[in-house]
């Protein structure tokens, strides 16, 4: 189904659901509280999962739910960097996802006509704060299901070996609390990589689709965050680029003190970076709490790892925390049958309230979930975020949900790749960042 037909199709579907609800009368709500007029026991669930690293855990949890309830739950996971295109293709099918996700207000703008109103659902009632919902007026179109943190993951053993060495200027990991300190450490590690037994200070800053989001989105969040702080805003139609020199400095630090030459980054993948880190070829790895299970399954323990904030030389760095927030919002497809919508809401409620569900989300997936029955996460990176916050450090909020479009991110990513390869200049990155923002914002908010 083409996107220009969304509103008409959604309206027809909504009319059908309202009619079904009217026929059902007072008994026409699912036990999850969603006013779908459906019967959860007669429906099925199809979840298009955004997170490849959690695929196995979702498959296992779906199987347990089916075994317990008899309700079919199918989980399909989009490949890294392909979620939007996969979702578009799947929504054109007769058996479309009943459950999908958007990354925030920008993503919701593309898919709102497919999103059921969740304001009457038990899932919404289970939220610890309504701040974790995407709303318009009284309608609730998306509900955040995980709060995550990212920063610079480090190998504690190798980093301590550096601190203990004769050539180290920085003698304690705790001293690394600014961009200048991070730069000193990274450059000294790179200069003495043979003595430390590594290939580089940082893992490869891969710019293929499985990895480029770390830099065109997550790293790009930092200059946006600090500009928003200066301006006292939470979004803008025209970014100034106040801190793009700082963005350049941290990106340069990554690519010039790495396991590989910058010219080959276009072919480097997320898996390459993971392998370089888990095998001890690199000390630092920009990534997030979602990497915990991959890192520990590869053999590293909690004693082997830590996470630093991403310092770019702006603000009160000594009191800066990790980047923490969410870009993961569940949405229920309002074009699915009433029974399938009811079954989907029932499944989600079970995920966030049952012992089996909350244990899987916490222990197997490493999620911090914003629901009342959440379990304490065993994820080391989540614990670090909690410790830093409790110590008075200020988390860097996620602002990439305000980025104007996926095209904007791709433009920045292309410019970064060409800059690293030496075929483009930093001015091209600035142009993609600033001019591209204004163009894409206007195109998507006209």
C-alpha cells in the first residue's frame, strides 16, 4: 500500500473497528484495555523487531508466550539499518505486522495513519511516566519500551595497562573526564599500540549501513544536544551547527587512532567493530547498553568492561553523564483485524507485567523498561548510567528523534564517509548537517 493511501485506508479501518466495537457493546474491549472490539484468544501477533542484537531473545520470549497461551506470536527482525524499508515492504503485504516501532516524533509523522490509539490500553497504564509516550491531544500513538544509554565502551584491563605504563600521561581511568584527557589517552595508546598489544585505540568507525548510525545519528546527537541547551529549545527547523568543530574533533580522534586506515571505513561493518573490541584489538568502542549481551557472550566479564561519556570539549565535562533516552516506541497497527490488535495488546501487557516477560526484557535483552513491574537490570552499562546519575552527573538526552529525516542522516553519513576517505572535505559535512537539516525539515513539515 502506498503512503498516499494511508489516511483513506486508516479511516476505513477505523470505521470498521468502531462498528465492531459498537456491536460488541460494553464487553467489546480486550482484556488489555485496548478498545479494539476484538477477542485476544482468536487473534495472532506479528512483531517486526527493530533490534537485530535482541532477535534470539525475542524469538525465545515469543515461543514461551505461545506455549503458555496458545496464541501465535511471530517475530521478524529487520537487518541492521533497513528497518524503514523493511517496514514499508511489510506493510504492503496482506499479513502485515500487528506490532512495529517508530523512533520518535519524526518517525511517527511517517506512520501515524497506521497507529492505533493506545490511550485505553493496559500497556499505557503500566508506564511509570506518561513522558514515555508519543501523544497528540488525548491520543497515544506510541509507547517507549526501553530506556538505553550509550557512550564509549572500554576494555578495563587494557586501559589499566596503559595507565600503569611509563609512557602514560593519564595514570587513572577516573581521570578521563574531558575531551582533552580522552585525546591524550587515545593518542598515547595509538603511539604505543605494539607495547600494549592492540591494533588501535578505537575500533573501526565503520560507515556501512550496519555501523554508520553510530556516527551520523548517535555521535551527531552531541552537537545537537549542546546547541539545544544553549538555545533553550527541544527542536528546530534550522540547526546552526554551533558545535560542528567539536563534532569534527571527536570524529577525527576516532578515525585517526583506530585499528584501520580511514580510507577503508566505507566497507567496515558493525560486526568488525564488535570483533575488534571483544578480541582485544582495540581499547575503545562507541556503542550502547544494547551491546552488553554480545560483549559478554564473546567472553568479556563485567570486570573487564566500562563506559565513558562521549566527551567533545563542550560544557561541564567533569559532570557529564552518558547519553540516555529512547528512540524505540511500540505502535499497534490499526489496520490489523480487531482480534489481532487485541492479541497484540495482550502480548505486550504480558511482556511488561509477567515474571517471564520482565525477566526476559531485563536479563536476556538488557533493557531498562519504563513500566511499573520492571526488574532491576543486570546490564553493566545500565548500572554505570545509574551510578553516574546518582553521583550528580547530567545525562545527555537523546535528541536524534528530532532529526528531520532519514535522508538527513544519510546525507551526513555520506559526507562523513567521503571526508574519512579523503574524497570530501569537512565543509561538505557542515553543509549536509546545516543546509540539509533546513531542507529536509521544510520538506517534511510543509
